[in-house]
């Protein structure tokens, strides 16, 4: 009789409300490294348009306009992130935050078990869209809009886990 495969690694992790807020800011500002520079260029272009007074360039108006427009744009994005965060916290009826998720990494797949809501599943490594690594998290994208995260502080052997991820997600793994 064939023995069931043993996991290469097992990780028990949780996601708190604080982790979810950090995750939202990460995916908003760090997932794409061009967000902040693009925002800066767009606000600079708008500021340049309003900095001309009677056909003459006004540097003070440009600088003040750029700072104001950039702050306004960042403020609007922060407002949207905070609204999304509050909405998710308010509608969480399953007790997702603070519940333990067990992830078992095998040679060809990841098996997951969640205590709240009670669920289990398996996904092959090639079914993932991407894996991102930040300072505090590993973010596993199932699609471009659906993700799950593992807190680094929940990983016992971080270097071994990084090597496993780099191997299993070659071409889909990115450090942010």
C-alpha cells in the first residue's frame, strides 16, 4: 500500500485585522512599482497647466499646486483603502480574522485547512497567478484580484521556505 506523501513544510498562520489593513496598503501602493511615480507625473502635469499666469510660468504656483494635487490624490486613495477595510471588517461574519490557517506544502501542491470558516482545499503550484514577498508577508495570488497571505513571523524556517517558494513559483515569484 502506498504511503501518503509527507509535506515539505507545514505553516500555521493567521490574519488579523491589522494584517489585512497592511495587506490593502501593500497591494495598493507596492504591488505595482509605477503607482507613485505615475501619480507624481500626473499631478506635476496638472500643476504645470495651472502654473501659467498670463502666459508666464509661476514656479511658486507650480510647486504649491503639485504638492496640493499629489496630497489630494494620495488622500483619495487612502480614503478608498480605508473604506474598503472598514467594509470588510463590518461584513466579516465568518470569523476570518484571528482564525488559524494551516498550509501544507507538498512536492506538487499546497493543501489548506481553515478553522473559521471550516474549509479545506488543494491547489497545484501552477494554478497560482503570482507570489509576492514583502517585508512582513508572502502574498499568494490565485487570480489577479484574489489573494491570500502568510505572515513571515509565522514561518519557523524562513530561509528554507523562501527557497521552496522560489523553486515552486519560478517566473511567478517577485520581491516587492
